[in-house]
């Protein structure tokens, strides 16, 4: 339904002129309402929206007082008058008000006017999908298989055996509701016999056992946007179960699970990669190759004197934002890898380095060992 700022002119909605008679307005509305009736357009939300819009226009233009205010002041003139201000939120309200216009057309608008079942949206369904981190970063399409109840093709969802029809419920006289008196109060409840349907299937369809629905396997394509994370849900509109009494289908919610990666850890939109470097690279500085999730690899400069655990940030190297914001960063955490096996030459060089370190102990190392000595002797305990 259009918002207040986008409301169309009521005469334009019904396709009539401003000097049209009440009968002409009624005729135009009836034609639109029948064309967009939920029973004729099951699951078509656009038709339901047009159905509501036409009813809103007819409610105003069919009454002389409201029409006069509308002609003079436009939509503001009828704001707050019945449904004209905010529109009809439930098609059942339309049947309550104008249901008699649909008599004789096989829809059941007048029955709903008497308290029968209204169109209701079908049940929502849930499914899950597991993808790897790379697919989560790029975005992808996946086929999923679900089980859902579909309208029985044999009985077209009526639940009745072909050639037979459902009978009016004797308990509620077809209204779907019963009124019970409790002292001074009258309480209206759903009919226990027909469960609000207003009718009872006595000769049931053999294929669906009278339920009007059959469980079927359905394959659907789910388009996953870049940047999704574990726990996020993807909504497939209209892929749930069919509605009741011409109501729209429910939705399918697909919960996403992203598998852990062997190189990258995820922290929100950022990615963390632990990269080993040698002692000489850390001490002297170097340019190293860093793996990236989508680009393969990037060059990263390591400053001389880098310590194990230092982090270098590559802007935009993380995960995309599924809402369209800035991509995360790639955080490169380096650590000094100590070799388990060394050649004779490497061992010799390290021994020379060790001798130099003993002869030229840095001020920092002196300070540390002085503290250790003091701790053992108890001088600064």
C-alpha cells in the first residue's frame, strides 16, 4: 500500500471522473475489487495491495460527506476518517465492510462479513545453509531443498473428493465463529467443529486425507550477498507455505553458517592472518608475501626490529559489508618462527651471534636480568 506521501488520487485509483455518480463509482470499485480479489489471486501481494487501495478509495468516494471533504482538502481532509487515513491493514476488514458486493461471484465475501475465516498468510519456514569463508566473501548462489506443504492438486486445496464440495458447518451455521454467553458477557470464539473454516469436508480427498495439502520436496535457489556471517538469515519472500482462504504465502528464512578457514580468523568484518617470519627478517626488516582471501597475495613491509605478535593492517583486505558499508581490514599478525632443524652453517652463524650478544648485552637485557637477580636475592621483594 502506498505511503501517505505517495497516495494516488482516489478518482484515479477507481478510474472515474470527479463528476461520476455514486452508482458509477460503485460499479468501478466492484470491477477492480473482483479483478484483484485475494481468492482470485492467491499469493499475489501486488493484487492484495491494489484490492486494499481500491477499498480505501471507495470508502471515501461512496459517502457524500467524506467525498465533499476529499474534493475540497484532498487526502488531509479525510485523514482519520475510518480507514481513509491509514488504509486497510487487513483484507478481512474490507469483507466486513463491503462483503455484500461480492455475493453471487463465488468468493465468500459475505460469509466473512458474518464472522467467517479471513485470508491469512501462510506459515513461515526455516532452513539452514553452510558455505565456506571464500564464498561468504564473494557472494554466491546455492540450491537448497526443503519440504513444505503445497495445495493438493487433486482437490485444488479444498480437501474434498473430486466431484464433491464441503458442506456448511451446522455447529456455527457457516460463520466459523460461535458466541457463548457467560453471565452478562458474550464471548465470540473459533468454532470447534470446523476450526473457523465455516465448512466441513465430509467426503475427503484420498490424496491429502481431507487436509487440502500435501508435503512435497522443493528445490530453491538462494542468492547469498557478499559479507554474510554465521547466524545471519536470508529471507526468501513468498517461499513459505501457502496461505489460507486466499492469503499470501509465508516466507522462507535461511540461516547461514560459515565454516572456519585454515588461514583466516574472522572478527566481525576484519580478517586475522598469522604469518611466520624469521629472526633475521624481524631484526633487519623485510618485504614478505601475505595471503589474502580473494586477491591471492599482497606484499607487506616488515620494519627492522619487529617483535613477535606485532600487527600490520591492510585496509580493505577483510570481509565486505553485506549492508553496503566499508569492507573490513586484513590484520597480519607476525610471529618469529624458530627452526627445529638447522644446517651446520646456520648453527655456526647463530653461535657467533650468541657470543656477540653475551659480549654486548643491551641495556634492556641488563635491566631485565638485574631484576631477576634482585628477585632471587630478595632485595626488592
